[in-house]
C-alpha cells in the first residue's frame, strides 16, 4: 500500500519516477513485463519478474545446449551473444586454466569467457562460431584492443568431437582469409566453466539503472537467469542488430512518455 501511494505521488514527476530507487507495485511490474515481452516477440513471453519462463522447458527431448568462448573482456563477450535469436541465457566466467575456483583478482592461467545457452533448433553451433569470429580480432596476440594479457586470449572451448570438428574447420576457414598473420585462437576441451562473481554478470546492463528499473529491479539470481536480461545487456552495449536497437529504444521512449501504463487502471 505504501508503495502504491508512493507510485501515485510520483506520477506527476517524470524525473523522479525514473530514479532507480522508486519501488514498483505488482500491477506496474505486470504491465512492464507485458510491454517489454511484447517486443521480443513470443506469445509465450508474457512474464512476471519473479517467473522466468524457460524456452527449453516445453521440449524435454530437445534440451538447450551450452557453448563457451573466450574473446577478450567478458563484459563485452556476454553482450555479443545475448541478443541473438535462439540464445536462451548467458553468463560470464573463467575457463582454460588449472587454478581451482579462480577469482577476478587471481585468475592465474584462466581466460575470461562467456557461456552461451542456446536452443539448437533456433541457432546452430556453426552460427555461434560465425559470431565468435566476426566479433573479435583473433589475430591479436593475447588481447583485444587495449585489454592486453593472458586472460583476454581467444579460445573456443569444445565439449565433444562434433564441436571440436566444427571449431577446427571454422578456424581453418578463418586462417585462409589472410596468410599475412596467424589466427591465435586456441581450441581447447572444456574442463570446467567457473561462474564469475555477480558484479561481472550482465555488466553492461548494470550500467543502465533505468532499464533495470523497467524490468522491475530483479534480484541478482533472477537477473542472471533471465533471457530478457541477456537481450537487454546486449542492447545496453549497443550490440543488438540496428533494427532491434531501434525497436527497444522506441519502446523505452514510449514507456517514459506515457508513464507507467497500468497505473491508469489501478
Ligand atoms: C558437456 O556436454 C554434456 C552434454 O552433452 C554436459 O552434460 C556436460 O555438462 C558438458 N560439459 C561441460 C564441462 O560443460
């Protein structure tokens, strides 16, 4: 009740309403969830902040798969994959080294990487590899741009012979594009993917308090599992395709202009 009246009191003040600390009443959350969900297209997408639908759940015989890539800073890597059709979830972490339970400040021989959970009926491993190659410079030695060091090296982590085969083929193809320098990307069997600390998950999205608020300020564990958050993390980094960037931008503008839609019905 207190939250509701605070929301009402705020309805005449746009700038205050956009601050991160304003609590959302459940009806607001519902509307926002519907509005945001309608954008990402699926009828099954109407979602409440506390109920994350799992697109793979309805098809137990077709479980989602995971792929792990290292391509520089994992803040950006997560945003590279989050907006792709068929990507269900993303997470950042560490792999490729020998130190058990690495942490950001003591990675040792691990690399920063992204774990991509995907629906193989909607996107193939081969397509993910294409995105991997086109999203970083595989010929820079131990780094990406100004991020230099062992933790930023380029790696395709494979799990199974089919992934190894596809990875090796794609690397050959990439090398054949130019012989003037060497593709430094390693192909490694994935031993263990260690999740990174919470503050590194959905990092780009966390720089945008407004979007977090529009999603209902989800608690950390829900944010990490959310497909919507994976998409909006890409949006925040401006790594969605241009037409999707525009679409989401327009929708956010709409919500701001019209104020909280469901308040009118309370
Ligand atoms: C490798 O794939 C299998 C399923 O094919 C999965 O159960 C296993 O957890 C994966 N390994 C790693 C390290 O992710």
